[in-house]
C-alpha cells in the first residue's frame, strides 16, 4: 500500500466517524425538541453542531464530546484527503 492510498483510506475512515458523530449530534438535538431538517442535513450540520455545543454548554458548563469528535473527524478527513490526492 502506498502512502497516498493510506491517506485516502484514513480520509474515508474519518469521514465515517464524522457521520457517526453527526448522527449522535442530531439525535441529541431531537431529544431536546429541536426540529431537524433531514432533507438539508448535509448543508445544515454545521448549524446543528453549533446548536449542540451551545446546549451542552448551557446544561453542563462544558462542550459535549460529539462536537469535538465531529470537528476532529472532518478536519482529519479533509487534510488527509488533500495530502493523499496531492501525493498521487
């Protein structure tokens, strides 16, 4: 396996973890009575992640773990995909 293939694989795994994190964020918001537009979810997930961060800060005084999980996974996916494609 070449380095670029490994980085592309890391990007896909990170993307999968970001999807799991976004599902958990949406589930948390739905439990709090916030309406979720599933049709536009891909465009509104940043808004929902910020709402999750705000609500968890109000409830516990700290940002919830799924926010950091989502941000880290998406950033890792972006960086590894770009570097992997450039190395090809």
